[in-house]
C-alpha cells in the first residue's frame, strides 16, 4: 500500500514525510486554461499562484520558442457569469483579451507596441466580455457582454470594433444568457447558444444561426435544442458545415449540418452517436472544446473527440468519407483527461493530463490508423516519483433507492514509507466535488496526492448528479440536492470501511462550494464522519437563492424546488438551521470577496458552531474569491487542513506544518 522500491521506514498513517508541502502545492499549480492553434503557432493562458493568481498569455512559435506575450502588469481574466473563462482569442497573429484590471478588451498584434484598448471607459467600465471570435472581415470581435443593471445583469452578444474606436454594437439580446458566438468561415453566418431562467445550459439551451452583415445579425432561427435538451460546443467545419453535441439521446450525439443552415432544405445528420459516453462537459466557464475537425488528404476530413465514459476518459479519432457511425478508427488512452481540443497539424492539440501529470500541451496526430502523440509544452511543475501516483481504482457501490454510485479510490502511496505491524486500514477522506455537476478527477491532483502521500486514503465520489454518466444519472439529483448526493458520499465511506479499505473510526469528508454543502449535510444527517472540512461551502439555501449571482439565480429551482414557493424545503435543507446536530469537529475556509457563496454564510456557520461549543477552526482569506488563487491562501489552506486532521485523528504531520488553532477542542 505504501509503494515499492528503495529503503522504507515505518511510520503511522498521516505522519509519512511527503514531497508535497503546502508551498509545493502552490508552486505546482501553474495551470493551462484556454489553448488556441493559430497556423503553425500555439497560444495558451497560464494561471500563476506565485503572482497572486495572475493569468498571462503564452505563445509558441513555429520554431518551438516559447515566450510570454502580455505585458507584466496584465491579468487576462473574464468574470462573465462570475466564473469567467475564454477571456481571450488569437487569430492571424492578433490577440484580443480582457484585462481584469478594468474589465476592458485590448488588442495586441504585430504592429502594436502596447495593447490597444477596444472597449469604452466611464459608464461602460463595469461591463464584462468573454468568449469572442474575429469576424470574417477582421473588423469586429464578436463576443458575449454582461453589463450591470437592476434587478439583474443583462447578457447579450456584441460586436466590438477592432480599430480602437470604442464602437460596440449589440447584435443579439432578449435571452437571459448567451454563449459560443461563432462566425462561419465565409463570414456571412453566426451561430450561438442561448437559454433562459430557470435553466442552466446543461438543463436545456438552444442553438441559433443568423445572417451576419457587419455588426448586424439578420434572419436568425433556432436550429436545435430546447428547454430539455443540452446543446454543447457549436463549431463550423472548414468547409462551412455546422456541428454541435446534443444529449437528446440521453448520452452524446455529435450532429452535422452541411450546406447553409438557414436554407429550407437544410437537415442535420447524426455524425457520431455514443450509446454510453459523454463528449460534453458542464460549461461552468466559457470556451470549453471537446472535439475538433480538420481537412484530410483529398476530400477527406478528420475528427477527434474526447469521451468521458463511466469514470474513464479517452481521445477518439475517425474520418470521413468513412462512416463515423461505425465507431472510431483509433483511440488514444495514454492520457486520461483532455480539454481545449483544437485542430493542428493533421490532428489535434489539447490540454492533457493523467494520474501522474497535472497538465501539459499534447499534440496527437492521426497517421493512418493509429494516433501518434508528442508533448509540446510542459508548464513549471513539481516532479514526483511514480511511486506516489499509482492509478486510482474505479469503485461502484450500492446506495439509496436501489441505485448505484461511482467513485475513484486513491490508496495511500509513498515509496519511502511502510506501516508498522498491525497498523490496520488507513484513515479515509471522502471528497465531494463541486458543481454539483462536476466529476471525479482522472488528472493528477496534487491536492489529493498531498493526502495519499502522507498515508491517508481518498475516495473521489461521483455521486448522482455528476457528469460523465449520461443525462439520467445527472438528473437523478433533481429535487434531491443535499439528500441524494450526500447519501452517495456516505455510502462510499461505509462501503470502503466495510471492505476493509478504510478505518471506520477515522472517516472524514471534505468539499468546496457545492461539495462543501454536501459535507455539512452529511454531518447534520449522519453520524458517520469524525471530521468535516469545507471551503466556501453553502450553508443557507435561502440566502444563496436571494444573494447569489445571475448565472445561478435559479439553479436550485431544479435541484431543490422553486423559491420562495418551496421555502419550507429550503429551510429544511439548510444546515445552518441544524448545526446543533453536528457532533464532530469542523474546519471552515472562506474568501472574503466570494461573489458566489458570500462570506456571511461561513461566518453564520462559525457563529453557530461557537454557540454550540463544537470544535472548529476558521480561516478567512483577504482578497480571495470562489476558489483560492493566491500562493498565500493556497499554502495556508493546505497547512490548516493537514494540521486540523492531524489533531482530530491523532497523528503528527511531517514537514513542520504550522498548527491551526481548533477552538473548543
């Protein structure tokens, strides 16, 4: 269980010395986000905790040289929908990006000594921009804009002039939300997605196409989708065909519409139909890309798509004129996580990862009938002995209502350590992901290996409501948030303890955001866990319904019920009203600038824990939002979690971890 090879020393669970210190977690968290292929060049963005979470743009030229493109003071970030994403785009050597300093768009091209500001100042200063593309004539940047208004922000599609004149024209408005504005290769058509409250995009959205005439959209019509169908990733093929992914079958179908989408005779056809897999992933941020196409020799066309299938991930290749319905020609599985797929050099580039690799830029060419992979860029990262990162074990276990749920089990692994005789099974940390439409990670998660390298097992639970298992599994959480997901987390802990994989007396549960809510509900409704750890967790559903941002304003209508009509249910499922039922110690971590789960929720929880005399520790991080980005917060949070668990489970963490004060212990 502790790894093999070399000389090892005996040490109790939790006290194993680890190369993963809180400081190394921050240093190893340089994260690649958006990736763009521009001819022979590659552009990508890197988020750097050591620079207080600043995001920069990088460019790899055709000769293989890599350099930072944005000025030292730039922070490339969008806050549309609060979560942002797709804060920039590059084409023909020109980049447009949103700077977090003032939210304005800037152009950076070969002739620009300094970035050219494109969007107005003054009253427009607090408008936010994301998910843009260049128009066919190169005069406009077509993107999503979110501007402040009462009672809620207004989302729309706009054209921003690229000449620096400050001109911004609204081209689509009236829906509650927009995403994926994509001009066609000919420049005369524009595709986009839109949806309305109470839906989230994965509940149901619509694909629209309109004529694009300069900064105007004409004769638009709905092409696919509706209130109960999730449309994902509309994209134009190089020959002008329009593609998209739908979950109408319950899984994923990649559709293709050839010819003019506005022509009366235009009829889409199924291109790839997956009976048990999902291409799409919940678009909490803009700009997600999970498939790509490219011209092949002759009149052929290549296609690559990433699939999540019951906890596993793979990259599939096929081609036309061969029938895609016959299945992929080849599959690449050496990496287990793929995002930001772009066509490049007779194949695709992607941000790829595996259980032993955090993230890197991978090129996979499709030569004949087999893929050929090459890593083209690796960001600064901590190098770990493979003995620390064995692959997780997929686990399926029974849960409530006669259903089953899924998880990935990470056993303790440290090649330098072994257990004393008669040590028994390890402590277990149950990890509840956020979303709740997230999924257990198949990529290297240093924060998770931080625990396993010290002798603590982790189970990453794909409770009902998670993506990657089809629509029925995702919607099994409808009406049951705070009940169904929690039951699955508890069932995972009980199952592993019953199998002898975990010490039933040393079970803890950890989560952030929606995962933090699952933690609180588990501690309120079950007497299973000896400790709970949360980051910016939801404590009060009523407060969340009243105070959260526009994107999630009605998210709970489906997960819980419409508010205020179901007010009693919101009160019943709000752990803040039942803190007296918590009987184990808690660690609460919160950012003071969180717009999604305001700090008032954490402070109300802490006040209730204190009033009830329960052991707890509380850290509030200045300037941090929904997700800790700065080095100081990442380091302090990781140290506090390990110190807290050591005090509760009775071990002394190795590595000089600064103790966190646990009140009432």
